[in-house]
C-alpha cells in the first residue's frame, strides 16, 4: 500500500501544489503568514523530494519482497500484468501458454524441411503495374500533385498570393 500511496502523491502533485499555493495566497492576504513565494516554493520542493524518496524506497521494498518471494518459489505477477484488466476466456491465449507450445515443437522436422529447401527460391514475385515516378526527399505533395489536387493547390496558392499583394499595397 505504501507504494501506491507514494505513487498517487507524486501523480497528484500538480493539484496538491495548486491547493497549497491557493492556501498560501489566502494566508498571506489575511496576514496570517509573511513568507515569500520563494520560501513557499522551497518548502514544497523539499516536500516533492521527500515524496520522490518515499516512492523510491517503496519501489525498492517491493522489489526486495518479490525477490524474497521468488526464493521461496512464489512467483508474483509480471509487470505486464499490472494493468488489472480482467482475463476473459475469449481474450485469446495466455502468454504463459507460449512456453508450453514452443517446448512441444518438432525442431528436427523444421530443420530437415529448411535444409531440404535451401537451394530453392520462393518463386517469382508478381508485381502490379502502376505509374510512379521518383521524387526527392525534399519534394512536397504540392510539387508533385496532379489532376484535381494540383488545381486545388494552385487555387490556394493564387488566393494566398493575392492576399499577400493586397496586404503589401495597404502598407
């Protein structure tokens, strides 16, 4: 629970700062305190550093606890299971099944099949015919566009140029 509390405190730090700053402003306005904004910021910076230290200690404690659990043969959830999403039968297969599937593969059959087909190529790759031309990396769509897109680009360019010339006349 310490890890979650420390993480939550840092995650909500901006809201905490805003609340504390508002309270500080009200206390300064009412004359209850006379500290400067810099002093306020330094105090909250120290609090943030302590919160970060608490989080680091909590993460280290968790890591140590997991290590001790593994030495006793207890395997806790992996980091990719931390999302807490429910597991449903129709979600697909569990990652833990992959190791079992891989261990049952007939590797000898695969190696024989690969060695039998070493000299063969996959055959002729069929390609569709289509019109294309090479462009430089610096060519933009406005330079290479054709047809309807080209006319839209040209129309937009003429509008921009006429607007620019009218602005220049006004100045």
